[in-house]
C-alpha cells in the first residue's frame, strides 16, 4: 500500500522536477555548454591565407580537422610549461597547505592569545588582488629597488621560488580559514574525552583533529591543484620586470599568447581544450586516489 | 559525507570547464555598437581608440567646429595590448570607427581585413607627408590604409653632466660607444653607459633599420622575410658582445629599476626616439635639464643614418558605417595646422606631416637646456630609414622577447636569437599559407 501511494505521487509529479531543473539547465547551457561548444568548434578551424594576405578575401577560415590538436600536443613548449608549473605547484601545495594546517591547529588550540588578531592578519593577504600582490612582491624582488638588498630573486634559478612565495603569501590565509572553520564545528567533547584518557594537545591534534579535517584538506588540495594549473596572474605580472619568464611560462600563458599576441585563436582554443582535459584528469585522479581514505566511512 | 564528495566533484568539473571557457572567450564590451546603429538623421557619431595623452581635448576642438560629426575618444592602454584588443573587436564585429595604429601593426590589421582603404579620401593630403612615412601606410601597395600621425626617428639621449664628469666624448660610431662603455665601467663599477632591453623589439628593429636591415619585402606576389639579414646579425652580435663582456647592462626599459637608473645617474645613455622627452620627464623627473640629444652612433665613420622606433597612424575600421566622416576626421587630425599644433602641445607627439616640423619651435620643458632640440630632431629625422613591416610582426616581436630573454639571461650568442626570430616568423607565415619567396 505504501509503495502504491508513492508511485502515484511520483506519477502525478510528471514535469515538475524538470521545471525545477529548468533554470539551472538554461544557465548551464548558456554559460557553460555553449562557450565550450564554441571553443571546440574554433579548435577545429584555422585561417588560410592566399598570396600576400593583404586586401579583401585574402584570408579565409577553413576546417582544420585535428591539426590544431596535434600541433598543441607536439609543441615542446607546452610540456615544458607543464613541467615548470608542476615544480611551482609542488612548492605551493606543500608550503601553502602545510602552513594553513599548522596555523589552523595552532589557532584552535586552547589558550591562544590574540587569536582574533592573528587569524585576521594571516587571512588579510588573501584580500589583496593578485595583480597588486605580485607587483608589490615584484618591487621587493627587483635588485635595484629591494629593501632586502641586491639578491637575484628573479634570476633563472630563483624565479620559481619567488613566484611560489607570492602564491603562498596570498593563499595560506584562505585555506587556513577553511580548515579552522571546520575545526570549530567539532564538538569539544571529543577533546575532553581524549584529555581524560591522558592525551596531550599534540596527540589531540595528530590523532583527532587531523583525521577529522581530512575531507577539508582534500577539498583545499583540489582547489589549490586547479588554481595551480591555471597560474597566470603572477608570471604575467612579473614578466615585464625580468628576463627569466617567457611568454609561454605556464600553459595558460601560452593560450593567452596564441590568442591575443600572435592572433591565432584556433590554436589557442585547441590548447585550452588540452589544458581542460589535463586538469580534469588531475582533479579526478587525485579524488580517486584519496576517495577510500577520505570518504570510506560513509 | 556523500554530499561533500558530490560538491567537490562538481567544483572540479566546473572549474576545469571554466578555465576553458575563459580562455576561449572573445567577448569585448561593445560600447561602440550603439554608434554603429545610429540613424543617419542626427549627427554622425564616431568612436576613436587612442592612447595619445589629452586626445579628448584635441577632439573637443573638432567636435565644436563640426556639429555633424561627433567623435568620442576611448582611451587605450597602448602597445601590443591595444592592437590585440582592436583585432579581437574587429573579429567580433564591433570595432571602433577610428583606431590608433602603430606602423608595425598596420599590416596585421590589413591582413585581418580590419581597416578600410582610404585611397580616395586621402588623395588630397598625400603631399603633406614624406615618401618614407607614406610607404608605411600603403605597405607598398596601391591602397592607403591609414593617415600617418607621428613618427619616431631615433637618436641618442645622454647625460651631458655625467659625460663631462667621466670625461667621455659623445660617441660618433658604435665602436666609440663600446669603448665609452668600457671606460665608464672602469671609472665607476656601479654605472653603465647603456642597457640592452630584451623587452623592446621595436627598439631593436629601429637599430637594425639604421644598419640597413630589410626584415620584410614584397617580391611579386610573395613575401620575402630576412629578419636574419647581415645588418641585423651585425647589430645583434655587437650588443651580445657588450652584454657578455659585462660593459652593458641587461635590464629592460620601462621598468621601475630602469626609471631609478635614469634618475640617479647610474645609466648614462638611452638610444631612443624623438618621443623620448615624454618618457624621461615622467619616468626620470629628477634628472630634468641633465639629458641632451645627439645623432645615433654610426656603423661607419662619416655615415649618417637613423632608424624608426614607434610612431603611429590613424586608421578607419573596415566595417565602420561612416567611413567618409571618419576619414575626414583622420585627415583633419593629422594635417590641419590647428590640429597639429594641438597634437604637439597637448599630445606631446612629433607629427609625421611635413609642416609639423615648422610648428615645433620651443624645446620640450625637460630639455630647456637644449633650445635647438627640435632643429636637431628634424635634422636627425631626415636621416632615418625604415623598412616594410610584414603581416605577422606580432609573432616576430613576441619571438624577439622570448629569444632575447633567454640569450640575455644565459649571456649566449645574440645572433642565434635573431635566427630564432626568423624561424618563428617563417613557420607562422607558412602555417597560415602566405606565399613566401626564397
């Protein structure tokens, strides 16, 4: 009887769920599916010039097949860019998330003086726009202007570290806040019970707080991986100041260069599809690896 | 926990997709589309993208005298970004009616079919311009793609006070310049005579022009590309040698560091163009009255050549519904005596029109110590030689930055960087299908 009733209700609902879904689907189509579709379309085209390429009709758009994709994948500069970003990303991920975790645990520990002030000052750099932050650090790095003296912060050997420093400075506060907020939501009874059992503050941090935080740590890691893959602002802003950052330093910079500096929208579209594919694989790959560890309990 | 996982997954998909969507987007705010659909009944409304300072003041003089053609200035950032923005807007179908086009970018605009042929409209004013500058807007064809606005003949800016202090003569040849660079290093290891900028391909192009380079030329129905010609390789090898020797600095122009060096006297020369006073007065205000100009050093004693760095023209968009009105404004702006005077006074530019020189009487404020500044500039300008720019200068210039960045950082062979520019340029033209002459 119960199941029969449920069935009729579902039957009567009919189009209603679709109606509820409609706004979301319309927005998705308009702002996600269509632009991506257009990018895919562009990535399959190229310009064909005849003769000198001057005057009317000398330049036409033709179907290119997968030519832009093979060119994108076989371009050594793109993979060199991935390597650079990988090194940069490893630095940023470990330092930024490590610091964020340590700060969150310290702030959450009992009896911290000036907790509010410290929390805000760690978070504050996140509120500084990326371009402003990079310019500020850029001025601090320039040998002629730096108050730190004549150190080659922007030399070929150090430029990756200098850039990672800007990202860590800007991102630690945000990630710390995510972790800290999660910690505050944990019932205090856990800690009390642990203390009665004789656990020290360090034990509580390592054996209770960190395991509870694992889902949040994964979330912040995924965010950071995606942000790293998309790194663009820092190197682009620093580039005019130094000889050590090329116009294709990161994969997205290459997309920008192709589209807006050398005027080849089609290669840019193909390269950005490749980048999107790789970032999907990386994000999902990471989630898959940690899935059991993080979400096994449920 | 399940919800959490879904959220994370969704975020992963969305963000990855967004990165693509952003990268592929071509949207450009279309403030000027309104003007294009304006009914012909009222006054014609034109939009004009430019980065000449105070252009709005100059345009308001035109607007008062011409109630039927009203021009609105939209201030641009200038440089490569402005060119990319115009090309993108033209592709998207909503370009401004008028645009400031640097000479080296004009062929790219023409190749993208983004600018109109103004041959009929400019027939009358052709005589106002020298042959050299006129060929920059015709590209050696029968068409006229823009009205020349200003030109940038190159000259040597130097710190007169510090030349005296270190006992250096103004170098007449590049050999003397190299010798002076060594002398300066010996007298004060903190000071450099000059710096090689791997960020300014236009500067390097100008120096190559002085040496007689011809990066592009048209032979029949095909392009001939010779970025790696002997003249260019000579220039590259010369600067590469000085950078490697450590007697010339390698910091790029237009950086905070460079400004500081111009100001505090640790950089003594700047081979630049006639528009230099504007840059010096805003970037090195403290050194006012201490700089002077001389002709560029020559490759062979007794020669007298210069090149061009920068300079731009006023072009009309191919899709503008009011081409005639736009052409009328463009010719007024760049040939009318009143407009030229305003361009000099308000815009601080060196007009390309021949009669502009007569209007330049008072030396720029920054060079009040050199009352004959403009006479010298005019004499130097007459010796400048340029070359035809090709249809993908943006590719070549970008290759310059990347190749010379590397060469400067590694202090390696500069002629290899020139070869990289040539190879990149050729590869790009071949990919698009341009006819290339061997």
